[in-house]
């Protein structure tokens, strides 16, 4: 404290919440005040550090955290821990009373009737703590024996409660034992408390010498017997007026360790049983002292000694072994996800706690971030949010340099967008501006968290534990998948959940979206009968466990129920004779609660998640001292858990079974009243999410309020990037009550928008269709139907999408031509008209353009975009209409969009380089996009530039531009599915042509899994048929490659010949040639069978398709020729193959020239003209290197070097393939360059 202890009264802390009233006492490192808690309207005791040194801070935190969750009438109740600037303090129950010596011996150590006893003090000695420094002989005051017995009984009860929770007090003395006016004895001051589970050794400087046990002085391992020795010292002092040893500190300490155990020499007039008990407690050997139960029996107390709040850990060797193996794998550098499953109460939480404590014991540099999910918690990212709080707490405890190394300001800024508490880390500093759209913000959050987790995981052992994951949300799983993507971070993720509760959703999403993770599962079964009996032995109040063994059958191996049954049996032995089930017994315990405690429990279980104490009391109708007493009773009965944080206490049911059974037993009217009260109290508190309010309003019967809050929850979820949660909230708002048409339309449109942001195009389309039926105004309804049709097409629902698109087009006076010939004729005519009119336009704002005209432009755009990679010819036709109508309307954003889309259509025509018209269109599109200052328009233009580069076979430029475009497209406020999927498709295909198979194989599974998750048939089919076989071929698994292709095309419409049918034809050709080592007729038969459909589809008007298909035809022709003898059709096959090679060389681009040279070389080798083959292969090497096709160039080198018998060059070429993770390079070379080599 900045002020002296005596000057601090009148001061306020925590923004004025606590007012210091008067000083109560001071210790070695802190001062205790009586204070007024204005927030709770209560008088409390407040312990504050005098000096905020690191050791003092650690001691204060330890004192609080060790005892904060314990509740017992004879232990002081700790409330809240606060840190504000350099002030560290906690609050606790204010016990109004006197210390034990004054209560038992009276206000003075002397009376009229005294007897001289003890040892005279040596003048000049330092006074010992808690002694009066004088030269008088110690006098014995006759104690109040009844009061003495009460003090001893209650002290031992409190200590027993500490001990069964694994804690030791270590500082029992009269000044730490207070007695109030009602005779309640309270043990206070836990500054030296220690954890008995850690086998800590005593520190010689800790403790008060006259009360320290011999083992504390000797620095030996401590146990409960050490605290009981101090009780013996206290009993001796209260019986005789003096501690057993007095004198200088060194003399006292030596006498305790080396001298005989003290005896009470003058016991005249003292109760013999207390004398015997005191001397027994003062035995020098801890094993010779009576335990707490024996002490209580000696004092005539019949109350059973308190037992642990939960069962001792027994068994589970198999499960611990499995979890340990997972932890070892994670420590070795893998990201391991373990699913721990089992029914409620089976011990999943205890099992994981045991594991994490063992990991921390073996490796102190272990960080466990734990999060518990709750059924009625609808906060965004609820499965991660508590772990993020734990991470923040850990970061705040780091020294500033270490914190700066762990997390940067920009990462803090990104995380704070979704987890606002992280703003605390900035401390006035600035970070990068937030991302502009929900999707981009989510990606920024994932990137920031991935970076932070990576640094931490590389510095120490990191465990992320998500408990009760049956209530987890998909948004959390997706975010976590983004963070852990690739499986390269050494992190152990434990997902514990009920194994009997429906689908495993959370793990499904996590494993699907991050397929590189190592998957493990641990099933937690009921305890074996032997383990259950062992648990009963731990639970038994005596050595006679036979009466409790019957509970093993009733509990059926469930540890939670076994503990509750044993507790009930401890209170009422008749339970052992009952035939009632475990759940009935648990309800009996609830029914026996006093009314205030039961009312508070009912409010807590109705809330379903942690609730602020002031709200619990308000809803239950319990206030003041009654509230504190009721809460203490619930804690002592282990029905609730209290979470203490600065400024608030939050209370929840200690176990799902407690919550479920208590709630089920409530009368319907009582339930409704509690839900209604919670809704009102939570709303007035201002600190509640609207989903929770909606839930309570619904259960209270106020459906209008429930629907209103559900819609508000959806809006908040959208802002928090939790799009699936948003869609669910809007659906809930829709279902809660009968809305008017306009409201239903609004909610359905919001559902569609949420699904669109989440990447679920088909779901979004169906919501828009439903909204269109109710939307006010023809124009808005038609626009919703247009959006739905476009989404259906881009999601691969071609027949449904085409049907709806035709209806939308008809409504604005447009039609889809009925045949290829008509499509071609109309496209050429429209193109001619557009060429004649040029690119000039008169700019007009949208408000001045007729609504029908804008709808027609947008409909043409949707048709062009939706059909572009399904029916390219029809897409080209509508693209031309789109440009023409947009230029005529003059609305700048639509003109920019139309011209952007025109760029790849012009590029598709092909030729040697870009045409002058393409350059003019691109320049104008760039100028207009810059003027609109619209991120969506700019993103679409970048996508079109990347697509144009792809169609010009500029593979490296295409990959770079399309990757950037995909990021910008995802950042757009509307789901641009066609553009995003096409960008991913073209990027992966470009990587394939560039020969970057390793990178392609890394990305491909995630892209396909995201498409499946979104139900996006278009994306899944398009990408699977175009590049889905690459990964399997790299792994030398042609059977898997073929299966991928068949699965990809299996659900696609068979009618017509779309781009997907073309892609699967080319990919099947690759697999055929790979399997046959570049020889045979099978591939030729397949291509011949589909060639007519390919020509009729008009797809070959696109240069890149024309080149690729000519290359495929040339390859299968030389492969067939390689299996023929001279004269048996060989000449015809080679003649046709040479024709393909010439066609390729006439395309005017290096890529096509190189592919043609490969075909030409194969033809020359077929006629044994090695010199000509070498010339052709050198041409191929040069052209393919120029176009960036590294593996194709390496294949040409391989073939040439083999002819020239240059083993070094062959080995170097082979290394190119091996570097890309290709297991069978020879087969891939045969696929790329088949023939009779």
C-alpha cells in the first residue's frame, strides 16, 4: 500500500466498491481491515498486501486460491481476489468475535485463583510471538472447560475438512482461532497453507516457533498430524495458561526436536481426558498422534468426520495409459486430438484432471488451458472462450518482455475483435486496424491465435482441454481447426464429452476441417467392481466397509453416484437398507435442504450455467445473511461450485446430475416463475447474452420476447463471425411465434445471409427462396430468387438452379437458348453488337435507372457467373448480354462488374498474348473499380485478372493473383461462392501445371473437406474431377485416384456435357496412362467415346481447354501406338498424334508448344528416330521451362537423357519428382510423356 496501515482507514479500493473502516490486525506481509462492500451491501474483512513484492503477491494468491472453493462452518469464507494497479487484496467473511484464549480463559491471563507454573523467562530474551514479554511467572487460569471442548471440537472439524481436501493449515494458534457471540469457532489466516498432495517440505522460517510441530522445525514432510500437534499446543495453553515450551526461540525449537515430549506436570483440577488427549497430540513422532476422527471421539463428538467433496481417484490405469501415449505423441511434435467419452458422472473430468496434474508434476513448464461448455450457453465460440480467458490470465502474469515475445500488438488487436477482454493487454498501445468483413476478421483471429499458440507450444508443454463438449458449438470447432491446421504444432487437445449424447459434432468438424491432426479416442467405462470397492473403502467413515458395499450394486460403477450414495448413507444409515435408486437418494438430499438453500439451488439449476450471486439471491428471494448462510450450506453439501473473480461471484450446480434431477423435480408453475424471474433479473443486470434471455422468456411462456431476443442474438452472432450460430438463432426466432409476412421474410433473408457467410450455398439458396415468397415488393422478391438460383448453380444443384434461373430470366425478358447452335448464334450476334457499340457509356446513379433494368442486369450477371464453369458457351452468351446492358444502364458498379467478368471471357479466346480489346477492357475495369471504392468490386476484379492469367497459361501469375483474390473474396460481405470456388480450382490446377505437387497435395484435402462441410456439390465435384487424383497418384495409389474421380462425378447430373464431365475425362486419362506406364488402348477408347460430346459442348472454343484436350488426345494416341506392331494401324495413330502436335504448336503460347513437342518426340521414338526425338525433347524442355512447368520439363529431360544414356541428368530429373513427394517418378513420366521409350 502506498499509505501506512494506520492511515489507510477511510480509503476506497476497486473503483470505490470497498471502503476501509478500521484496522483489525497485521501479519508478516499483509494487513487486515474491516471494510464495507458497497456492491454487495455487506461488511467484510479485507486482507491487503503491505508491499507488492513478487513473493508476497504469490503468497497472497496462494492463500486465496487454495481455500476459495472450500466451504465449512469452521473455516473462514474467502470471497474475492482483486488486483488493481499495485494493490493486491482479497475479501473474506468478517468474523465478529474474540480469539480462542480470551474466549476460554477470559479477558486476562490472570485471576484471583492462580497457581504458579512453568519456566521463568530470562531477562533480555526476545519475546516470542503471541507471548507477553515480562518477568512474571506464568500463571495458570482455570479454563472454562465446556468452552474449551467446543473450541477443540470445532477446530478439529475445520482441520479435518481441510485435510480431506489435501490441504494443511500449518499455523494453528490462538490468534488464528476466532469465536463469535454464538459460539461458532472459525479458523482464519491461511497464509501458510500448503498442498499435502505435493509432499512439500516445511520451511524453517515459516510458522510461529512455540506452535510449530517437530517435523516442521526439522524440515520433514508434513501431513495432517502436523496441524494436530499445533492443536495439542493450543489445548495445552488453554488448559494451563502456557504453551508446552517457553523461552528463547532457539531453546524452544531445540527442545521440541531433541527433547522428550512434554507432559502436564500439574494437572490438578484439570479434566483427565483432556490432559491425556493433549499429551497424545504432543507426541514427537507424528505416527503416534491420534488422527482427527480419534480426537473427535475422545471429545465426545458423534459427528462423522468430513469427507472429500469428490471421490478419491481409483483405477483407470488403461485410460491413463492411453492418454499418456497421446501426450507423448504431442510432445514429440504432433497435434493430437483425444476424444474422452463416457456417460455423465463416470469420471471423465477427474481422469483428465489426473492426467494434467501428472503432466505438470513431471514437467513444470506445462500450461493447461481448460474450457467447460454448457448446454444453455449461447455465447459465440463458447467452447473456446473459457480457454481464451485462461490464456489471458497466463499472459497477464508474465513479465512484460516475455509477454511481448508471446503475443504481438497486432495479434492482440485481432483477438480482441472476438474476445474483447484481450484489449487489456494493449495498455494504451495501438494495433493494426480491424479487418473489414466478418469472414476476414475470423481469418485474422485464427491467424493470430495460431501464431500465439505456436510460440507457446514450442516453449512449453501445451494442453487444451474442452470439457462437456457435447454442448460445444461448430464455430469453435472451425476456429480451432484453423488454428491447428496441418497438425504441426506440438499441442495435446483433449475433448471430453458424454458418449451417449447424440452425434459427436465438435470432433467431427475439427477432424474434417483439420485432417492433418492425429486422432485418438478413450472410452471411460464404469468402474470395475474391484475399483468400486476400493472407492468405497476410501469413502467409509470407519474400517467397516461391509455396510457400504451394497452401494456398489446400486451405483452400477458410476463414481459420482457412488459418492453421493455414500454421503447420504453417512448421514442416514437407513439408506443402506433402502431399495431406492441412486437418483432418488440424491433427490432426498435436496429435499432435506433448509428452504432458503433449496430456493437458491432451484434458481441455480434453472439458470443452467454460472450465475452471479446477487442474481441468484434476487430470483430466489433470499437476501443478506440468509443468502450467505444458504450459499455456505449448498457449498458444504457439494451441490454448487462458486467461481470467484474480481467484482463478482458466479455460482453453478456442481454436477450435471444435480442440475438435471433438481430441475426435473420442479413443479411446472415454479419452473415458469423461476425462468421469468431470471429473464427480468438478467436483463436488468445488463450483462447477459440475448440467447440466454430468449431461452428464459420461452420457458416462462413469453414467446414474443423470446423471439425478439433470438433475433438480436442472431445479429450479435453475425458481428462475432459465428455464422452458423446466427442462422440457428434466426431460425429459432422464426419458430417461436407466428410472425407477419414481412417479418418472416426478413428473418428468412437473414438466415440466408448467415448461411452464405458460412459457405453453405444450398442452405442459403433455400432460405432466399422461402423469403422471396413472402417478401414485400416484386423487385425484392425477384432479387432474392435470383440470388437463390445463382447459389444453387454454384453449389452444384444444376437442375434445380437452372429451373429457377429460367424463371428469373423470363421475369426480366431473358431466356436461356434451347440448343448449342442457338447459343452459338446468339453469342456471336451479341458479341458483334457489343463490338460495334464500343465501351463508351453515360454514367448514371442507380436511383435513376429503372428497377426492372437493374434486375435484368443482375440476372444476366448471375447467369454468366453461374454457367461459366458448367455450360461455358451459355455463360459466354450471358456475359456479353451483361456487359451490353450494364453499359447501356451506366450504373458504375455494375459496369465495373460486367467489364471485370468480360476479361476472362476475352482471355479464353486465346491466341499469342492478350488482345488489344482485353487490355482496353481491363484498364477500364481497373479505373472504375478504383472509383467505386467497393471491396467486393475490387475483389471480383482481382479474381477476374487471375482467371485471365490462368486462361493465358500464365501459371505462376495466376496462382499468385488468385490466392490474393480468394482472401479478398472471402472478406466480402456477401458470399461470392462462384468466384471463391473458381479461384481455388484454378489455383490448384495452376500448382499442378507448375509441378508443385507437394503444395497441391497439402492444400487439396482441406479444400475438398470444406466443400463437403458446406454441402457445396459444385465445389466438391469441380475440384475433385479436375485435380482430385493428384494426391493419390503422388502416393502411387492409382486405385484411390480413380475412386476419388468416381466419387467426385458420382452425384453430378449426367445430362449434357459440362466442364465437370470434361475434367473427369482428362483426369481419367491421366490415371489410365499412369497405370499402363504410357502404353495400351484403354485410354484411347475412353477419349474416343467422349470426343464427340466434347466438341458439341463448345468447350474447345476456350484455348486452355483446347490445348489440354489436344495434349490428352495426343498422349493416348502415342500410348496406343506403343502397343502396336508396325503396319497394324500404327501409321494412322502416329499421323493423328502428329496432327495434335501441330495443332498445339499453332496455339502461339510456350505451354502449348512444349506439350506439342512432347507428343512429337513420342511419335519420333515410335519410328526409332532418336535424333529427331532428342530435338523435339529439347524444344519441349525450353518451352515448358519458359512456361514454368517444372515437372513436365523434368520429364522431357528424363526422356532425352535416357536416350543419350546420361545417367547423371536422369538422376537430376528424378530428383525433381522426388522433391515433390512423388513415390513412383517413372510412372508419372510415363503419364506425362507416354510412348515406346
